[in-house]
């Protein structure tokens, strides 16, 4: 997929969210909100007990652990990631509550070799960070057995909005999107999944879209998550000229969003898009 001003075939897209302990905690809190959506996507795609599943770009294991519940003790999940810090966190979490059906592999998931194929290959928030999402899809699809399922859950940041307008929340969404774009990250990967699947030689996927929406009763978790993402991204927001520290005012950011919601604004998250198809039999 292409991002304006970036030749994605010739650039390594940096993972600008880092893998600090703080960021891994943020991702865990994000998973508490997003996992129900991911679960529904995976269920729609046919993930079921007994399956052998590869979780590509597994990070600290949030989706890996979700899928381990779905496939049960007769199934198996292998999480693969290039980042040692993320894998160390995943392995540490797995050790707290030993899971016999979970293991992890370090390396590029598209380049790794496995002893036998998988019933399903899955990923969440992975393709948006690839210099060539189509090449990644082709690479990981080769790990599937004939008739196996490939499913990805990716965001479309154009879905963010508020009504009546919540200026602080809207600013946060704009800063996030612009920083991602200036970093070469695909902010509309969710809506581009159909084209990416077909370009990778896969059949046209089934698709599903949801979003997180909330007002005075349920909007605070998402506004807090948004503020935490801004904290993680602040160095990049500043260095890429998107906003200054004074404009962001990180110390009051969360409270300002909370006040806007209390005043009656309803906030809507990025769109959460799932796509899945099957390998040829």
C-alpha cells in the first residue's frame, strides 16, 4: 500500500511506538478494550478449538493469549515477532500463568520456517507498520495449510470523530494520524485490506468493521487510552513538527478530554477492520 510522499518499497518503516515497559502496559490496557472486537473478527473467520495458529507481529502477546483461549488445550498458538523486548515481555507474561499451548519465536514472521503448516495465520495492527504490506501477506500466507485461514485486524484512523465536537480529542486524533503519516505508517490499512489481500494472490476477503464509541457513561476509557498513546508518541509528534509540547500540554491532556465528554461530547474511535480469506485447497 502507498502513503503519499513515501516510497514504501525502498524504506524500512520504523516502529515508532517503541517497546518500553510503559508502552507494553498501555498495549495491555488497549487490549482490554479492543480484544472483544478482535475475538468477534476471529470467530467470524472460523478460529475454533483445536486449531494450530500463527500470530504474526505478536508483540507482548495480547492477541496470542486471546487466541490460546479460543483454540483451547487441544490447539496451539505460536507468536512471532522481530522485537526482542516485546517477546521477552510476552514470555514473561506466559510464565506467570503457564500455558501449554503457547510458544514464541523471534524473527520476521514472513521469513521464519516451521516444522508444519498452520490452520490459521492471524495478526492485529501489523500490516500498517510494514513497508510492503502485500509482501508481508504473501510471506506469511505460505505458512498456511491448504484451505487454511488468514485473518488480519487493522485500523482505519479516518473513523475518529466526535459529536458535538470535542476539540482536545479531535486534536489528539489529528496529531496521531499526521505523525504516523510522516513516519511512513499506513493509517488507512483497515480499509485497504481488500486490495492488499487480492494483490497478495489471496481470494477477496470477507470483512467486518466496528468502532469504540462512548459518552459520559463509557467514553472515559477510550479518552484515557488516547491520552496514553499521545504520551508514547510525544517525542515523535514534536520531532516531526506535528505539534509542540505546549500545544499538547500533556499534563492536562487527559483531564481536558474528560471535561469535554462530561460536557456532552460523544467520541468515536478509529475504525477497527477485520478481513479474512482462505488459502486454496
